[in-house]
C-alpha cells in the first residue's frame, strides 16, 4: 500500500498497519482526530493508540513488541516504523515506496521537529 493521488501518506500507513493486524484491509478516516482514531480502531479491530508527545525511546517499546508505529515526519507526511535494532530504526516511506534504516539520532531529530506524533495499536 503506497500513496497515490487518491490517498495520503497517513492513510497509506494506516492501511499498512491494518494489514499487519490480522490481514485486515479497511477505509480509514480522513482527519487525525480523537473521533477518527476511534473509527480507525473499529475498522482494524484493534485499539489505535495515540502516542503524540512520547519520546522516540518510549515509542520504540511498541516496535520492540512487534507492532509497527506510524510516525509523522511533517504536518503532511507520515511513515511506518517497522523495526529497531538498538542503533537504527527501519522505516517504510509510502511516498517514495522505499524501506530504509536511519540512525536513532536522525529519527529523534526528524520526528521531534514534527512534534513527536506517533500512532500504534493494541489488541
């Protein structure tokens, strides 16, 4: 699932997250609000957890537990964090369609500049 003229990077990331949760595919809400998170949670049959303001270190708990995390890299673009090895994190960018690694320090700067906006899920 990647972005196109019809879906945003946020929607692409939520669809990837939904595919991770028991292979569910769904339509996500367009707004990033408490109400939209409730709708998205119902759609993927898991609870979407808004971790906005958490540190990267706190957010990596979910990644270490095998749960991808959506991270905002700007007001308009998000990416999916899928792995962590202690020194680097693995991210999927739905815009460039590239999976890559970045240092924890670079990730802290990138996500911090965007306000540390993170989403994941619990079942």
